[in-house]
C-alpha cells in the first residue's frame, strides 16, 4: 500500500554508491565483532536457548 506521498514503506531507493556498497556487503559480509557476539549471546540467554554457551565459528 502506498502512503499519501506515493512512497511505499516496502521500497528503499538507494543512490548508486549506496546500492553498490549494500550489495557488496551482502555478497561479502564482514566477520562479527566481539560486541555483536556478546549481544547475540545475551539474546540467546534471555530466550532460554540451551545452546547459548556455544561459541561462534570464525
């Protein structure tokens, strides 16, 4: 459904330089940082995941 100004909330228009960076990141994602690993572990623990203490592969 389009909003009153004609823009769809499901479509994001990217500038050419942003488009390239976005798809390069999808194709070659960087390794997770320690802060991201900790955040995922904290989330798993809060959900009671039995694998919460499993380490991430590098």
